[in-house]
C-alpha cells in the first residue's frame, strides 16, 4: 500500500512525507531493532521507553515512515492513537486477503500449542503464526501485517488479561476456527476473581465465530465445554473420550511423551520432542485444528513428531558440563502451569535429584496464599528433594508448606540471592527447574545457572 492509502485507512495526517506514493512492502514493527526495509515503524509509548525517540533510527534502518502520535522530524503518519491505528490497518489488510484465520486462547499452553500447530500447517501451505507470545493489542496486528496474498493459514494466539480483550482482538481478526485450550487461574484477579469469570472472558473467542465457523473445545474442561452455548458454529470436541483423542500415552526417555492420535479418519503414533505429559493436550489441540482443516492423521502425526520448541522460557533445557540439567520455565506461572512444570521436573529427573527454584504466581486474588501453599505441598508429594522459594509472602507460604515434607527448603529475597543460594546447593547431576511469573525475573537466574 502507498502511504497515502494507509493514511486514508487510519485517518492519519502526513508529516514530512516527501512522496505520498511511497510503497510499504514489508511488515511493521514496534521495536526499532526489528525494522526491515520497506516496513512501517509504529512508535508506541511504554512505561520506560517511548518509540518516538527512535523514529529517526527506524527510518535510517529502512522504514518507509513512522506511525506516530506526533510529528517526529522524519516521514510520519500522525494519528491520535497509534495502537488503535495499527489495529485498523491490520483489519483492513486482512480484509484484502483470504487466509483461514485460526484463533486460539487458554489459561496455559497457548504459545506451545501455537508453535506446534504452525509447524504442522506450514509443511502443507504458507502459514503465518504469532511470534513468541506477541498475543495482545500490539502483537496481534503485527502478526496480521506479516501476511500476504500467498498466506493460507493465519494462526493467531490471543491473550486476555481482562474481559473484553478477546472481543477487541477478534474485531481486528475475526476467526473462522476458534480453539480454546483450558480455563485456569491465570489473570483471575483482573477478570472478577473466579474461574467462571475467566471462562466468560475466554469464551469471547467462541462468541466471535460466524455460523459457518468451527469451535474447537477441550472435552476435558467443563468450563470450556460450557462455551458451546455461545456460538452457532459447528462444535468440534477433542480430548477425553471424544472422537479426536489421545490413547496409549507413555513418557519416553527425557520425559518426552508419545501417544496414539485417534481421529475420525484414522490414527497415527506421535512422539513429541517436548518434555512433560501435559504436552499431550497441547499437541492434541493442535491436531484438532489440523483435522478440521482436512489434514490426514499421518501427516499431522509426522508434523507433531518433527516439531521443535520455538519459544524460549518454556521448559527450555540446558545441559551443563557437570551433568546438571537446567530447565528454564520462567516465562510465566499460574497454578496449572506450575503443577505441570513440577510434574515434568519429577519425570525428567527420574532417579536424579530434583531442585525447584520457584518464585510467585501473579494475579491470584484472595486465594493467592493458599495456591502457593498448595504448590509447596505438591513439591513434597512429588518427592522433589530441594526447594528454593524466591520472594516474600506468597513464596514463603510455599516454603512453609514444603517444609512439612522431606524437602530441603531454602528461601531467597530476590533473583541475586536466588542465584547465590542455587549455586551453593546444586550438585553435579541435579535437574533444576526455574519457574515463576515473569515479573519475578527468574529467567535471569536460569541463565546464570547455565552460564559457562
């Protein structure tokens, strides 16, 4: 599109634009380091960094113009709200294209499922999928703006921090297939305080479907199953005893799961290269989409078996020369993902010593203390030998609960102290899980423990 065309779509004023017919031919970016020649740079103002300060750098890197809230001394399309304008542009571009729009959400497993699904679909047709966890009001438009006329599948991870978020995102990119993984306690404090409130927010993805669309629902989650009443689209169930399910699940060496993928059109064996039995559900969800799109069971199983972990901070394994295995799962945490991570740690460790370096789980509302204590009890029940609880209040409740079992428990006030305590406690051959909500910054601890 030309700058003049874009300006009309988003109702922008052009400033310092020498050529209104200049073409934008590449994706957009909100980080000046991600600018590619021919793209747009969207200058957004964050808590610590204002993109407007990087406008000139972006143009020097090849941006045709800057989408900005004020003139910046280089070619700019000036609008009142950069975020809203980016969404308008993405909606307009998507209306000019005709990919199958696949939207997915859930309290846990979104990014892993998205990565698995993308790797299955891209073997068969041009596919664009959300990068990392860019699943919000900025990340989703940026994903859409990477699509072109050749794109057949557009896989959009959609996150919801509060009610209304998914309604906004599906307004930009209306889905034809909506996949809901699960309903858990992530963001529960911002959604009303209960799982029913979370389900109401996640269900917006299903409510956005057209009558000829498909709602792919987890048969093992009653809150997800309740979303069927919110759409006239065709319901596709996966999991449990549904026609699309997993059978003969086993954990192979390294806690990597394998299972028989059962579909209405046949079955095939899947051997995942990811750790933890909970990955079976993620893989099955991806398979449900692929089956709905018409791919055969054998091809889906092959794609899942060949798939690799693409996004960091999610059960990311590093091996040290002294035989210590460090599992970085510190991208985020809630009760569901914490349980899955601890079980994966126990399975991966086998007869080796298991060490859990755990911070807090954010946004757990009034039940936060008890949910952290529950994780401490699970550490003890699983026979995890060492717990390092990082932070005050909630992590201390976790430590106290674990102390009732046969667990070596240590506490640390912050990441720096966690690194010191872990370094002192870890022995050659240990398996170490590092996990917390992202605001705890424990990814730095995982990186420090794997540094040479």
